[in-house]
C-alpha cells in the first residue's frame, strides 16, 4: 500500500512539474532562447518518465476483461412485491465515446510532444547543438511552432479530464463549491478571449511562419495569461464521469470505463472512491445538494413565519416568475439535467423489466428527500425490510412508473 501511495505521489509531482515547464516553454520572451532549450530538454525527460510510470495504460488499450457491474441502492425496481437486481457485464476493451475521446487526446498529446521535441532539437544551439540540422530548418521551425501550441491545448484537455476525480472528495460548503465553479468559468472565459486575442489558432494551423511575441509585456503577466488559457482547455474536460453515467447508465458503466474516461488507472480511481457505488453516491449527492441550494420549493416551510413573511403579498405574476426561474434551472443546469436523465434512465430500465414502481432507499437528509419528492417520488407504501435493515437511517420512497 505504501509503495502504491509513493507511486501516486511521484506521478502527481511529475504532472505538476510538466505543467510548470509547459507554462515556461510558452513564455519564450520571458525565458530567452538558452533557458527555453534547457527547459525543453527537461520537459522531454519528464514526458518520458510520465510514459514509463503510466505504461499500463497502453497495455489497457488492447486488453479485454470482463467486469461485473454493481447494483445501486439509489434505484432498485420493485415488481410483484420484490426487488429486482440485474447485473450486466462491461468489457475493459470496449470503447465508448468518452474512452475514444480520452485515448485520442492522450495519443495526440504524446505525438505533439514528440514532434515538438524533435523539431526543437534539430534547431538547438545550446542544449544539444550536435543534433542541429536533423531536418530542414524551415520545416522544423513551422512544425515546432504548430506542435507546441497543439501540445498546450491537448495538455489542458488532458488535465481537465482528471479534475472530476481529483476534486470529487473535497470537503467544501456548497456556497464555496458554487463560488469556485463560477470563478473557474469566468477565468476559463477570459482564457478563451486571450487564446483568440494572442492568435493561438494561427500558430496551430500553420497560418504564420513566426511567433510574434510582446517582449515589453511583464514576465509575470505572460505566465498568468498562459495559465488562464490553459484553464480554458482544462475547463472543457471536467464533466467526464457525470457525462459517462448519464450516457451509458449505472449498470452499463464499469469502473474501468470511468478510469479510462478520466485518463487514469483503475487502481488510481480506488484511491479516491471505495467502489462504483461510492462514485454514484457522490454524483447523486452533488445533484441533490445543488437542487436544494437553488430550489425554493425544497426550502419551503410554510409554517415558519421567517419564510412566509416576504411572500404573503405575492401576486400571480410573482408566482409565475418564481416557477419559470425554477423550471429554467431544472432544464439548463448541467448537473440537474444529467441527474434527471439518470433518474429517467432508471425508470426506463425498470419499465423494461416489467416493474410498476421504482423503490428508493433515500438519504435521510431533508434536501435529498425534497429533491426526490420534486421528481415525483412519495413515501413507500410497502417497506423493503432488507434495504431498511441495511440502511436504517434512510427514508424508504417509491416512484410510480405510470406517472411519466
């Protein structure tokens, strides 16, 4: 266990160093040519070490392995007085849309790093001058310029695909999470603006033969702008696990697929979550808390004077605006819409198996119960003694499939 933890720590240190080196490499006007070359050599070494440490990922690309699905406690169907549990099998080698995406990103990132390093060494005058002239100078210059910017974009996407797993267990208040999400979105938007303003697409698609750099700009500002641009691309990949559940469904999504979707090994995923159920619990908890934070219907307490004091004079128009705002949130919030889709997929599966109801062993928190009730769930008429005994603090609820 200690050895595994040390390996994970080493990987994290390598990832941090690669990110720092990349930001410095993209600040040529700050470092100068000689430092740029030596940082490039260091980056090349880090990339090689990174590939060695993650060599099992390449083996997993071609490996097929049957992985047993797990049934969850959040949605077990009920038919003829009994619960159903259907186990499916996923294949480690089966490629869904997200695994294809992450594989393409990783392979292209490695290819762009390799071409950037090769072309850089063929123009080297300090670090490896004996390799100068390995290829035609004009080709090396244009390819190095383009591939370095592609590596920058792909590195951002690669980092973004790891964000959901690395942050899922952070213990923060909902307001703090919301504030960080808003900040992340704002910074990503600024990063996109800078990415276009600095003409990055022109470099990527060979539209200009030389880099036009502002040597008058402060070095700290150059680095900061690079961070913002990297944050934009990292922002793109942060919803992989939630999207994967929403697209494939819980039973059809294996731990291996989740690990592949975020670009890490299956064993590394277990360092963040106990099992697949723990991942789903985190997803559901995020959805329910988000709904509770934004829904007045969840917070409604009509017997509490503090809650009703500013609502006694509401007009029909005020009520309509309140409901419209709630509906817009339910329909457009990414977490809520995916959570709703996941719930409806569970309903469809239960119907396919001939169930009349969906039986839910819900968390005892007021927010969770209110969110389930907002979806149309009610208190269970018949208690499943096995689930009630296994989770004595849960509230047993049901959802009649005929209602939607």
